[in-house]
C-alpha cells in the first residue's frame, strides 16, 4: 500500500531533495531500494509531503548507471591483465579483486552498506578466503615459470586500466549532475529520469476510498490503514518527541442559575462523537477564511494502525489495531513535519485521553545541492568531477566486483522475499507485511539546520496541543460534563517551558505530572537523541 499526502500538505522541496539524495548518495539509494523494492511484499509507510515513488525511480535509475560503470571498471582491467600478463597473473588479479571487493561491501565501505545477517557474514567470510586461495592455486598451476613481465609492460597495462576506469567514473558523475540539474533543479517538477513516475498502487484487496479519506457521514473520517512492523506503530511520521495521557471520571456539571432547567446528569456521548467533533474543529481551523483563526499548512486525517503480521493459525490480538486522529503541519517547504496523534477511549464513566507528538526532522544538508548545481557542464563542474574520478579510480578497480555482487544479491533478495512470503502464506504461517521505515525517515538529518526549525517544531506541537484542549473542553461543556478535573490535568501536563527564578537562573521545567494515573514523556529538542524519558506515578 502506498500513501501520498502531497495534495494536502504541499510538495515544494522535499521530493526534489530526496530524489537528489538517491542520485548522489549510493548508500541512501541502496536503503531506499531495500525498503521499497527488495521488500515489495511489505506495505509502504505513509509519505507526508513528498512522492516516494519518484524517489524510488531515481534510486533505481542511479543504480543502473552505477552498474554500467562497475561492469566496465571490472572487465577492462581483467581483460588487459589476462592479455598482457598471461593466464596465471590474470586469474590471480581476478581473485584479488573479488576478495577485496567483497571485503569492501562487507565493511560498508562501498555498495551501500555491509551485510547485516550473521549467517550471510559467515558465508561471505568463507567465500573470501576461498576466492583468495583459488587465485593463488591458479597462479601456481598456470604461472609464467618465475619470469616477471617488464616494468614498462606493467606500467602500460596498469595505467591503461586506470585511465579507462577514471573515464567511465567521470562520465557517470557528469550524467549524475545532468540528471540533477535537468530534472531536480529549483524550477523543476520532480520526476524519474525516464519520465513521470507511475501512479502508486494499492495493496491487493485495499479499497480505493481508504487511500483518500472522505467525510461522507458525521463523525470521524474513514481511516486509512497503516500496517506497521516493529515497536513504534507510527511509521513514517518521524521521531516520537513527546507523549502524554491521563484518565478522568465523567461527572455532571452543576447547573448554573442562568441556565434553562435541565435534567440532572450529563448528556451521554460516544468516543466517535468526541473524535468527530475534534476532527471537525481542526478542519474548520485549517480552512477558516479568517486568517486570525486559520493555521496554515494544517491537515487532518484518521489513521488505523494495525500489526503487519497477517495469516497464521492465531490472528493478532484486537489490541494491536487502534485508530488515531492525526493532525499534521508541514513547514519549511515540507522539510519539518509535525504530527500529533490523538485518541480517546471510554471505560464506563472513565474517559481516557492520549496524545503523541512526532516530528520529521529536516532532510540531510548534502541533498540540497539541487539548489546549487545550476549548470550541467561548466568548467568548475567538469574539473571537479574529473578530480573526484581520479581519486575514486583505484577504489573502483578494487571494489567493482563487490558492488556488482551486491546488486546481484539484491535481485535474489527481492525474489527470495517474495517467494518466502508466498510460501508462508500458502502454509498458513504468519507473514510480516508491515512497513518498517519511510523514505523520508531514511533521508532525515541528525540535527536541525537552524535554530528556527527547532523553534517552529516546538511551536506547532504546542499550538496543536492548546487547540486540542480547547476543542475537548468545548465538547464536554456542551454535554454538561464537569470539566474541572479535565482542565486541571491538562494544565499540569501542558505545564512545560522555561521558568526564571529570582536569582536569574533558567530552568527547563519540562512536563510535570502529579498522581499515579498520569503519564508523560519529557520532550527532547535534540533530534537524533534517544527517545523521550518516561515519568509516571508519584510527583515529578
């Protein structure tokens, strides 16, 4: 299943930068291909403010260019060595290239990362040693009788091989730059190198209306299903920076002397009615014609998060599927996306409220070269690419075999993953089809580019929190519920900020919670830091 939210949140820069990253960064392209192409049996994570299909198309196109480069970098030196030095030294060279090529891929030096599975590591280690031993044996069997070639011959063959490798590396870099300048410049619409990307397809059996929630009836909108894999269900929304929840007991408000006489007690309501009222209030906030009452860039959706494990004799527990109202704001050209997920449950007369805040940090700074490369082949670009090719030439000669083997392994992993999923489903065994990570999360930076990005992320989370509290209180008051406890608990949970005492010292108060029934995680403004510290029970 594929989600694309560009129509509601805008798509002004994030797609261009992610596509640029797929073109210039081999590791990032390999991770994109691994998540979206090799694991095609898994659902795709929701894409907020960017087109993930375009990013995948650029990653595959860049890999095809690198395959041609690596094929030439591997074959030309091999043929020249076999012709110039004979069969023995030529085969030894091939074995050495294969050995060091696999070693570079194993260590993550080239080819997009190392091998993570321990069984694959053991098999690779054995194959490296075997390749080197076979090369030595072949050299002994087909050796040249101890006669070394002339130094002039050695220099001519080595320099010729190096010149060819540098040339193909330089051409590949110029093609890379031409793609970025032509298709991904500031005035371009991000598409794949082969043209506009195909329309994202939904998973089999998924109704088309689930991909575009609509308001056909009162109450919350039709939810879009997000199947997750792993611990955090909010895949694609970024890092969890804050979370709080608390229960309150519903009591009837005391009638005012100014009110029309009414029956004792509050008007009963359901969770769907409360969620629908909050959703409608946020939608009105997003489309309000009065600027002072409108929050620019805000979108409202309903998501149903469910376990990605399907099939098997024992179905996942019903507790693994939950619906959340998601209020999202994209800012800084969709480079900073704030998502606040809200949920209500009711047990008897206890109303339980939970809220989770997630932030997609900015895209990596090096992906912004799309705004800097304004010319395809000016003098600085030509000589800069040629200099990089001169430096990368020796590494390409040694690692080309490993890179090609990694691509070959990628094809086999794709086929193997699909076959394994089909076989497990045919045997009625559980299959994990949940999304693990989004392209946007893979291309996220480890820190904010500017202080104002951090400040805006904090601003929008607090604005949504405040509006959420107001909407809930308005709904409860209309149902004649005593909101004293609810208001007090909200005031305590949202009591975070900077406090300055008489001595002039500044203290970050964080979020203070009193009582054993409350729960809060302290917001951490440093992106890339460990998850929020959880504090519950007692006085904090």
